[in-house]
DNA sequence: TCGGTGCCTTCTGCATACAATCGCAGAGCG
DNA sequence: CGCTCTGCGATTGTATGCAGAAGGCACCGA
C-alpha cells in the first residue's frame, strides 16, 4: 500500500470530483481523518496538495472549502484546455506510437459501439471512452508538465459531467472528431490534429455555457 | 505573521530558485526544520506543495530532491510559456486598466534606463523590471489559473537566469518587444499583443537553447 | 576475492498532545 | 434597541515521540 497521505489525496480528489463534497462545503480535518481511518497529519498533507491543484481552498485558521466555480472560471478552464489539449495533440502527432494509436482507435470504437446512447449505462461507457481518449493523447504527447496541468484542468466535476448536456447530434459530432484526431495523429499531421482538438474543446465549451446560462455553478447542478 | 508552513514554503521556493539547493540535491526535513526554526510538520506541508508545483520530487520513504531539468523539460516549459503568456497577454489587451498600463510602461522605462547594462547591478535591475513586466500582464489578464500556472512555469532557475545569456542586441530587442506589447495592450489590440508575446518567449527559448547546447542542466551552470 | 546476508544507523511516515486562533453567543453598556 | 466587548467552544497550527522502511557496512561463506 502506498503512503497514507497519497491514498487520502486520491480518495478526497475522487470525492470532490463526484460531488460527495458539494462546492463551497467545509471539510473538517478530524472528520476526514475519521472517515479515512488515519490521523490528521496525512489528511493535512493531502489537503495541501489538493489546494495547490485548485480542488479546494485552504484558509489559514479556518479550514478547507471545496472549490466553487464561477462562470468565468469555467470559461478560463475551457480556454486553457483548448490551448493545452491542442498542444498535446500536436506533440502526439509528431511521434505517434503504435500502442498509442491503437488505444485511440479502441477508445473511438468503444464510444461508437454505444451509440445511440439511450441508457444511462451507455452514457457512462461513452464518457469513460472519452476520458480514455483524451488521457491517451496526454500520454502520447510525452510532455510531463502538460499532462499534469491538463490533469488538474480537465477533471473538475463540471467538465466531467459536461456529457450530460450532449444531445445525440453532439455526441456523434464529438465521436467523429475523436476519430478525425486519431487519424490525424496516426498519419503524423500535427496541425490537423491540433486544429480538430481546438474545435473539439471549443464545441464542448459552447455546449456547457449554453446549458449553464449564468451565475456560479455549484455541485448542486 | 502568516503560518509557519507558508513561510517555509516561500523560503524554500526562493532558495530552490536562487540555487541554494542545487538541482538533484537531497533536502532533509530535520535539517530544513532546524534552519527555519520550526518543526518538521510545517516543513513537510511546504514540501508537499513544492512537490505539487514541480519544484522538487518527493519519493516515499526517501525524501525530497531538488528538481532537475533536462533539455526536453526546458523546451516544454518554454513552449507552455509561449502558449500561456500569449493567452494572458491577449486577455490583458481585452480590458486594460489604467494602473496596469502605467505599471507596464514603468517597467519598460526602468529596464531601458539601465541600458547599456554593463554592470552586474544593472543587469539585476533589468531582470527585475522584466519579471515585473510579465507579472503585471498576468495580473491584468484576470485569469487566476493562468496566473498560477505561469507562476510555476516562469520561475525555475534556468528561466530566471536566462538573462545572463542575453547580449546587448538581444536585451534591446527584448526591451523593444516589451514596449510594443505595452502599446498593444494600451490600445486594446489582443492579437498584436499576443503575437509579440509569442515571439518574445520563442526568442528567449532560442537564446537559451543555443547557450545550453546539450544534456541536462543542473544548477551547476 | 567476490557475493550474499543480517544488523545498524538514519531518516521518513504517522499518531498524538498541546498551543493558538477564530467565530459566535450573550451579557453589559450606551 | 443596538453596539461592543468578553468568554467559551470548536477547529486548526505546531511540536514531539515512536514505529517502520531504506541504505550502508561489516561479517560470513563460497
């Protein structure tokens, strides 16, 4: 087993992502320690890292609060994702690996196999395939910092759940773009791959903003 | 006074930046605690954050090691800076503030006043003005995540000290670009401001790579 | 002489204890 | 009636102690 603080970090991050701790809610150290069966020390170290990565905000002498995301935050995150994902995509297209390309096409097929995604389970599968597709590109880029930055940008709840706002047509467009990117990467075409990725992320941004018209979006959504 | 762990974090980060702790060197908790006059607990929390930000690498049961930067790391960092600094620059040009623009021009003049920067002290002044210029743009962008990401990208020793590689002509070019960006921001021209910033960072990358031809660059340089 | 094994030292990982701080409630006062 | 100030409870901040892992070194055997 890994260190206790690392385990705590992973558990807390997952819970922050899936909405167990609503945006803005306070996280008390002792309570978390009891829940995870460790002492406050590793919890505090996990909280420091989550703070550094933007998952929560630690106020001295007041404690940790799950991050809240304003509309501006969302826009910024999508903009940064557009920049960084496109960069990663271009890098991946410069030196595609056989296993990486295979993984990309596998993710494409896994997603397409569920279409039309009428049931909730099918949506989950499509969403998982989507995450795998993007993560594969991050890996293929070979850019460690880009990967870790995207890891902290692309996982917040509202991004992960954006798929809920996708209708049938948008899902198909998204999957088609995935396939287009996979082909561009396989054929070593960085500018095409990057351009499609930019369009892909921008489309997601538009859908999200249209679905969440105003104000701050807590985890209540 | 702020919390001990925050103070420790700032002190350690400064020392990592200025080379007090050479790249690859091990940082022992008890030693740091003694140096900073605190116990190991706040030191550990500071180390966790420095790890998350890429300043050092913490290996379980082995301790913390000051980060080492390969040539690939350097290239990636400059590439990311080019993306993010240009983004910040565009954002700043969309809503320039009077005080921000004034600060930009002030930084320009502070740098130009030292030219030709023959003495070491003059170089320091130019370097400080350079840092202030960039940080002002980050602030003006109003993008919190962009700012914090750039904060972790633009400070590593080899970036900060890149000025040492600038000759007279490059310094003048750099200062001229600063003035061009300030003007573009003041006149609300995002695409010009962003393009100049991209060129500015790319030029720095080229100079750095030319000066450090190969291999990993520890703090020995 | 070389490889392996077991001890030993050192340092990190975690738990616990104590100190400091903050927010809040209620009393006292204007 | 409203304001302020103080005391208390709760929670975070820091220090310390102990257990366990990693690496080094000596000793032993081949």
